[in-house]
């Protein structure tokens, strides 16, 4: 067995998988009707002083709950970001939920469009009015060729203001300003 140095271990993101996704700002007037669509209620807690996210996902149809702790690494290519995830039980989740964090709540609906199935996020609380669509993909060539849906305003994959941790820090006024800058 060859021992790797700490720097090499950190660069390798050894226990992570690569998440490939693109994100788009949605025009609420042109978007599909989601009134009766199933969704996941997603409650995120972005733990202060870290890149970690504690997540509770509740399925609207079944009530099934999934709890997890994730970390996305900060890398140059935001379309291929290494990420680690640990699935938690209620006791583990409750313990980590005590940590200081910024909260974000959204409802994610599956929406089919040319290019694939998008996760359509409708934000709540101080982010009410913000709607984003994201699509995940395995092949980078296919992913970059996916067309923006007709009901989107613009792609925000490269805009750090639309990443979860940044969004969780916004109040109502900052959300309005972000949306006004479409």
C-alpha cells in the first residue's frame, strides 16, 4: 500500500462523486403549471463556517423523509463539482441541526423539457418569488448541449449568487434586488 500525502488526498476528493448540473432562472409567467404536480419539500441548513449542507427531503405523495449531510467542493468547473454525501438517521440529523446555520426551504417539482427532466425549485420564505430549474447529467458533452427551456430567463450555472449557500443568506429585500437584475 502506498501512502499518499495530505495535499494529494485533498486534491483527489477520494470519497466524492462528481455532480454535473446546470441551473436556470425561471420566468414564473411562462413556466409550466405545477398546481397538482408531486414535489419534494426540501429544507436545507447551510452550516455556518463550512461548505456543508444538512438536508431534509419530504416527498409530497408518500411522506417519506430522507436526511443527509453533503459537502460540495469549491472547484473551478462548477459544471463538474465533487460532492460527498452521508445519509443520516433522525438522531444524527437532530444533533447536526443544532449547529448554527442559514436555512432555505423550497419545493422541487420534476418537469420534462427538451433535453431531459429538470428539477424545478420554487423557493419559500425570504426567497419567495425565486424559481430555478436545474438538470443533472453524466456526460459533459451532452450536458452542455442541453437547450435552455423556453420558460427560463437565463442560465445561472456560473453565477455564485444563485448557489444554495449564497441564497440562504438573502433576506426579502436582497431577493427582490436579485430578481430585479434579471
